[in-house]
C-alpha cells in the first residue's frame, strides 16, 4: 500500500511540475501571443491548409504570422480546457526562420506536413 501512495504522490508532483512548466512557457511568450486574434489571423485560421501553404509560398503570408495565429488559438483553447501537453512555440519560431520559401521545405512546416 505504501508504494502505491508514493507512486501516486510522485505522479501528482510530476503533473504539477509539468503544469507549472507549461504556464511559464506560455507566460514567457512575447505579447503578440497574448493579444486577441486579429482579423488577419482569423483569416489564416479560417483558410484551408492547402491555401495556407500556397499563401506562404507566394509570400502573401509570412510563416511567423501563420505560426502566431495557430499558437494564439491553441493558447486560448488551453486556457479553457487545459489541452496542451507541450508548449514549443518559441522553438517553432526558430524553425520558421529555417523555412526555404522556394523549395519543398515550406511543406515541412509542422501544420503543413499533410501536403507532402
């Protein structure tokens, strides 16, 4: 019985630490991610993935703008439902800078992988 209690306590502590880490990662994001969704971001969110990929490739939209739109939506959903398990938005900002707009790597942007 004692091992079971310790295991549950350990799980609870780990869960609390993970929640704190997520909260800190979200709070440490730039103010852009804490502002309301803009009309341009709403347009991005209401566009199909195929069209979004085309708009990024044609330079109509910048990859960082697409990332921010989807990230803001995810953060707002998390505030209501505690649905995020990992928050890697800062890391994704670095990946956005590595996108080759002239080549196929634009399709490897995390939410565009279904187009490959």
